[in-house]
């Protein structure tokens, strides 16, 4: 029964992506451009800024190394709080015609942050070690986080196109309800991403940090 439900869920997801292929390609492209800009930006920083970043990264590594027990509750509150705020912002601006550029801007910015973080780790620690550290720090939660953010942006974009094409108030209300329900589901996915980050990714990082 559980296997059947999983298969059905996967089919629903595949169908959703197929039906909105163009929108997903556009939003994913914006996100990738953000990553690319983040990587480029780190190459343009001054030596003084690089020294500050190196100091911060070393301080973070030492802090995790010397931490006997991770404060999972505080980490969870911080991660979940950030994800909830981001989901609400994307939902809100996705319900307004003028808010779509902001939605795309947020996707670009989050891609930039991801690219910047990975580039910092590689620049300061070297390619093999920096890449492994970045993967330990970011990979697990982003398996869910990135698709959820892209899906939220696509949902808002779909609503924008519906409002522009269809002036019928009842149809627009229905699309807003659909967008809201979908956004809530993606919020739950982001909450799961926070749980993975807090209780799995951080524990793996804690166990491997002695090698850095």
C-alpha cells in the first residue's frame, strides 16, 4: 500500500513538472545564473575581504570542532524560521502581478548565496577539501530545499499568467487558492529540509569536521 502511494505521488510530481516544463526551465535557469554570479563574485573580492572570510570560516570550523553537543533546538529554530519566512515571502509576492520580479529576484539571490558559499569553501580550502566540506554543509537539505523554492516560484508565475490572461474574478480566486495550498505543501517540504539540515547534515558535519 505504501509503495503504491509512493508511486502515485511520484506520478503526480512528474505530471506537474511536465505540465509546467517551460516555467521550471525558466526558474531553474534564473537559479543557475545566480549560482554562476556567486562563483564569479568571490573571484572579484579584495585580499582584505578574503582574509576576513578565511578568518570567519576557520572560526566556524573551530567552533563546530570544539562543540561537545550540538544545540539542535536552536539550529532548528534558526533554519525553520528562515525557511518559513522565505516561503511566506514567495507566496505573498506570487499572489501579486507586480511581485513576480521580486520572486525571480529572490530565486536569483538564493542561487547567488549557494554559489558564493561553495566558491568560498573551494577558494579558501582548495578544490578537493573545499568541495567535500561544501557538500557536507549543503547537499542533504538542498536536495529538498532547491526543488521546493523553484516550485514556489513556478506556482507564483503560473498565478501571474492566469491573472494576466483571465480577468474572471472567480477563476482568479480559484487560482489563488491553488497557489496557497501548493505553497503550504512546499512549506512542509522546507520544514523537512530544516529537519534534515539540523539532525542529519549537521551531525555528519560534526563527525567529519576533525578532518578539515
